[in-house]
């Protein structure tokens, strides 16, 4: 939203809770996928890599006051079934969006209100270095965050209706 004082950020977050099921096929059909939105990696431009350090989740937690143990402790994350300490998903998405802005890749007017759809495919474990790929097609901007050729996060940005 734009006002006389400049841009005003409006934030809406919709959560989808993970559910353990016997069949991964059931889970795959139960969740709407962004696969039809994100083009293949070969059609995307590679941006500078993102490095996340072991203490980045703690720094973000101090900033946003969300102290979830899976982001702060590797042992707690393992107890909840994760491979190790993971950064907050929004933290990973924001860092990727920052790379897009820094690279000048965006071809649209980012001052317009946008709907951001984020799909988490795998847990990002810190420390790590992530590849960021970006592409645009008319009003749709897409991002893919990957590591070792595996997709971890997909992001689609659309103008609000």
C-alpha cells in the first residue's frame, strides 16, 4: 500500500500445519503445490549465493522475539525429528528476496502490493550455503532456493487483485 508518507507494509501470514500420514502420496495430494507456478530451474537466472551461519537463527529470534527451540538448538530440533537446527522459514524467504533486490533482477514495480506464496519442500539446516534462482513472467516473479541441486523453498510473487 502506498501513502503520501511512502510505502506501508501490510503483512498477512497463513499457516499450513504439517500432519504425519502413512502415505506421502496422501500428503502430496492434500496440499496445493506451487509446482505449476515455478518454472524449471533451467529457465531461472542464478543469483549470488546466500550463506546462513549457525548463529543466524538466534539473531533473527532476538529481532522478531520468536524463540522456538528448533531454531535455537540442534538437540531440540533432533528431538522434534529434524536433522539439526533450522532457520525460520520466513527468514530464508526474506534473505532470498533481499538477494533479488540487491541483484537488481526484479523487472517489476516492487512498490506495488504483492501476494507472496512460499512453499517449503525440505528443512534448511544451518550452517549452509544456498543457491538462489529467480525469474519473471509478466506480473509473476518466481524464486527457487536450493542446495546441491535439491529444491528447499519455492516462492511466487503476484500483484494483489
